[in-house]
C-alpha cells in the first residue's frame, strides 16, 4: 500500500502512480488527493481513521475488495488531459 498523509497537496501524482500500478492507496482527506484517487483510493481524516484504514488492508476479505476496485482504475491519458485543458482555455478566449 501507499500511504499519503499530506495536509497540503498540489495534485496527487503519487496517488495516481500507485493506483496505476495496482497498489492500494490510503490518503489524507484532501480535495486534491480525492480528485487524483476518486473512488479507487480510501481517505482518512483522523489518526483513528488512519489506523482503521491501514489495519483494514491486512484483512484478506478487504484485500479482495481493494483488488477488485483497482482492476477498474484507468488513469486519464496525457492526450485526454491536454484536450480537456485546451477546450476549457478556448471557452475563455471565444
């Protein structure tokens, strides 16, 4: 698993990289990390929740759920990202 306890984050590339490699992610409940991980990562907002999430990763039944969730993960491509950005920028100048 990859643990991302950031309190301030620009985007969350470690989250995307981990998920792209099929690695479970537990991240801080921060908007940038939620945007990067979506429903494929899990989020913790307190020490007790961190403990619970990490402990949960040790449970074989929970591991099966995480593996199933990660099979459906597909990060956006750079081509798609640049196309969306270009379209948004065009709406500003048109």
